[in-house]
C-alpha cells in the first residue's frame, strides 16, 4: 500500500556571508526535533553573499507553523536574513497562458498528469480558442479572453480577476504571444515564468529560425526566465542548447527549437514549484 510522503518545510535564505549561519540554521532544526532531509548552500567570494536551501521533515517537529515562522523571524533579525518558508502540503496553483502553439502546454499538462510537476494546473487562459481540445483532453478548465490591440487593459483586467478567483500562485507563459503590461507584471513579482528561443537579441522579431539559417548558426537554444517589466530581461531559471549544422533546414531548426522550449519550460516550472530557485537581483541561484 502506498503511503503519503512526509510533510516537509523548505526554507530559502540569503544574506551577507558570515560565520555561524549554517550552524544557527541547522541547530534551529535539530533543537526542535527536526530531521534535515536536504541542505544546500552557496557563498560568493566576490559579492560576499550567502544562499541556502534547507528542507526538513515536520514529523515529530516540536514547533507549529506559526512558531516556526516566529523563530525564523528571530534568526532573520539576528543575521539580517531575507527568507521564504513553504510547506510541502500546500500544492501551488498554476495558471498557464497560451496562444496557438501547443507543445509547451502539452508538456506541462502531461507532467502534471503523471504527478511530476510539483503543483496543480488549475486553468489555462488563451486569447484564441484553438487549444480548447487539448485542455479538454486533460480535464483542465480553459478560458478564452480575446486581446484587442487597442484595449489590452480590458483583457488584462479580466485575466487578473480570473487569476484571483482561481487563487493562483504561479503564472506560466507557454508561448503566450502577448506582452504583459508593467502593471500586470508588478502584481506577480518572480511568479510569472516565460519561455523563448535563445537567439535574442541577435535575431529579434519575426522568423528568427529563418534568420538563424541565413546566418549559419551552430547552436540553437531556449531560455526560461521570470518576467519583469523589461521585456525578456528577467532572471534566468533554466536554459539548454543543441548543436545544428548547415544540413539542417529551417523546419529542422524549428522542430529542435520546440523540443528545447518544452523541455526547458517544464524544468523551470518544476524547479520553481519545488522551491529550488532563489532570486538575487536580476539573476537566480538554482539549487539542484
């Protein structure tokens, strides 16, 4: 008979590096009867910053959740920590934005179906109806919100209202071919994940794979990042590349690009949902 996985707490911290940090955090868990399941840390010599991910089993832990937060807050004042605390029995609620391309959406939905995503896709929002059958197949609610180029604010207000009603934790742009306003992005700091090809800034605009073929590129790639007000400039979560050659036609490049996009986006979303990504300025620390 299958047993439920243990409920765990995950703490992400960053601060100026100093002696005693790891000991203090480990002692906090140990002194209250906790069993550390995973600990990963990174200190940077140049910047003097310290980063850590600490996960422990809550079975037999002496403190309740409010008390855990209170004690960590005390450590934060002592060491000037920035911290985030999550518990594994909270399943993050994900809403996916898509347009017409289905490959990234399919991969996310399949990952959820086999129980490997780390969250729950509670809805898909699109500005076109073409992906309705995909969502119906996976039994995920699908909503069409058309975007009028002359009144994008109206569509965004509808989207925000739906996101709120779905109690959304994370927004994923699965080849959603619309630019979000700075006001929209500001509502979701480090909680909107986007995917695009890695030709930027060299081959910006339309037909990037045609441009790449003409220039004889030797690698293609994909990048997943958090969305910021500055277009395609947010902190990078995950990337991958694949070698190509003069023998590859535009269609071959596009096919390889789609494979990379879906793989990289799903990996990035999974890393975020597993609380393995810590944002520092305009970059990320990703704990394996």
